[in-house]
């Protein structure tokens, strides 16, 4: 663990791998989480160059026998930050985060994710945001990559093109 991460408290996690590049951890409240990096090359319809390095980030609860919503737990964002660090060992990886809008709480999720991202910014990542208007709501989307991604310039250009296509065609 780097000096930067020593100040954080984390849950132990396991890399399960598989098609979704899954990481699993269990909290002190006996809630099991799965952090997935699902292959999502379809995002770059016009440029398949990034296809093999683009993944959608998903946080899923695998098991919660408490019968309640999970409590706030400061170890969860610390653990996710360490999982990100592990996943981004390959500096060409690109992660897309799309805030779940099924319960109309996407703006809250976006704010929380931004808070987490800025808290851990010492980990040398950059984030580009793309709010997509969809009917009467906004879908909040972010692209995350390492600052030293060798394709950073072209990814930024392609993301701008994608943003333009998605917002202008509405």
C-alpha cells in the first residue's frame, strides 16, 4: 500500500475476476459488496480503438441480511479507492460511471461520487463529466482515467465528440 493510502481504513477484498472484473468485500455490518468493471467498449461506436480498455464501474450489494438500507460506512469509499488503484494497474484502462436513475436519486449519487473522487484525487486520476438530458431528467455520467494514460489526448477528444453527439441529438 502506498504512503498515500496508509491513512485510510479499508476492508479486505478479493479480486474474483470473471467477465465483469469483480472485486468482493464484506463490511463489519455483514453486507457483501461487488465492485464490477464491466467491459463497455460499445461506448466508442465510431472508434473501436479503446474498446478493450473501457469498463463501466458498478457498485452492487450481493448480500444484506440486515433488512435495512446499509448504514454510512467510511471504510467503503476507502476500500473502493484501493480497488480503483488495483484495477488501474493497467494505465490504459478507462472507466465510465453512470449514476443509477431508477429511483430518481442520480443527482445525489453524482454528488457523492464527486466527493469521493476529489477526496482521493492524490491517486493521479482525472475525471470528465457528461450530464445527458433524457426526457425530464438528467443522466449523470463520468469518465475516469489515469493522468498518465498514453491515449489521454485522443480519449478526451473522443469523449468530447461523444458528449456533443449525445446532447445535440436530443
